[in-house]
């Protein structure tokens, strides 16, 4: 059965702060660990009023320290923002503290706006253009050191932290296939190239010391509740957040708003239908049917479930309902 995992943006909600967001992330991680979910990943974003996981390695350490068995990782680290050695040291430290539990997903996008990207990097040289080389450099830092190696990641070397390539286009699929790495596609917010990217990855995959056959993880929004109406209402928080972001007004995660779609310009409704079409929203019966259809169509090895639900108890219940209709296979 397809494994289930969690992607958390550690949402900062209207009227609350980052401390609350990070506390609720740990509560959710403990909850899904008990339910049998396989992984709990946090995402790197910067200058976003609604996301508390900017210092991603620190947030991962917070969650890993408060859980016992679930794998914890980055979904992902935006590698162009960092020197590979720094990431090797950070995740080598995490792997030393929590052996066998740390994952590292790598993305090519900045995870922010251009001005903030410059503030992070101080230069825009290299960046996405050297992503493939940076990934290979990072892989080498996690391997056992070689005689005469002048630069070593300590901690890091020999930890062999599992690396995933994240993507929302065919570029990541090509790179993951060429390097023989597992591939995670961001279908939860960028589904347009999903089928083409999967085709490329599966057809071009080369076995490697890391993986002998393709392994696909797909992002999926799941909003589950006791009734369809309740689930649809909870979903309006994510819809509002997307509209705010896409219209240049990022903000904390808003509470659900009854009738939200009814007041939208049809062009914005069409945009939501496009970017959020990989979303399953409803009661347990609807979740079961929607999940079965999605899995049958795309044949993922694993699903990375995200649910930007305003109410912490409702968010935990959504993951609980999903586990009831589809055993997580942790």
C-alpha cells in the first residue's frame, strides 16, 4: 500500500505567532507518528508572514527531538540559498543526533522573492545554474571521506543522509533520474507538469548506489472532516492563502470563511481550480474515493500529505481520518 507522510509549512495563523506555529507542528508530528505516518517534512520559505519554518534545520531538530520513530526532514532545503558544505554540516549534525531518522529534500527554487533571495545569498551568481553540481558536492560530503580530501563535513561525512530531489517541472525529474535519486513532485501546488515529469523520471532513471529503481513521492492536499461541508469550509483557509500569495499580499493563514468562493472574481476561481486540482476534500467516503483515484492514476510509491488547516484540532483530525481510510504503511 502507498505510504503516507506529512509536509508541514508550520503555518503562522492570523492572531497567533511563530512560537504557536512551531508548537503545533510538534503536536502534529507526535500525532501522526502515533498513527503510523512514515515521514514528517518541513519546508524552507523566507520573508513569508504565514510560514514559521524558515530556519528549516532548526525546526527539524525541534520536531525530531520531540518525537521517537518518525523520519524527519526537509521538503525541502532550497539549495541555491546555501553553500553545500553548510547544509552537509547542518544535516550531518541532525543525523548524528537522530541517527536513521533524517531526510534531506533539495529544491532548486529560492523559496522566496528576488529581493529576499539577494539578502540571503548576497550574490545571485551560480544559484540555479549550479544546482546539479551542488547536489553532487553535497552527496560527496555525506560519503566517507577520501584520502587527501581537503574539505570535509564534520559532522556529516559517513552519515549518508538520504537525499531527495524535489521539483515542480521536468528539470528535477531529469536530474533525479540521472543521479539515481528518489524524486518528490510538488503536485500539491504545481500540478501542471505532473504527468510529464513522472514519465521522464521513470523512463530515464539510472540505478545508483542510492537507489536501484525509481521511487516517486507526490504532494497532495487532503482536507478531511466528518462532513463534506465542514471539509470544504476548512479548505477555504488554503484558498485564501493562495489568493493572497498570488496577488502579492502574503499573509498569515486566515481562518475559514463561509462562501469565500462566491465572492471571488471568476479568473481567481479558475486559478485556484488549476493550482489546487491535486486536492481531496470531504468526508471519509470522499477521501477514500479521491485517494484511490489519485493513486490509481499516478502510481506513487509515497504520498506527502499537506493540510493547511487553521484549527489545530481539525488539522490533527484530518490526518486521523486519512489514516483510518488508508493505512499509512509507516
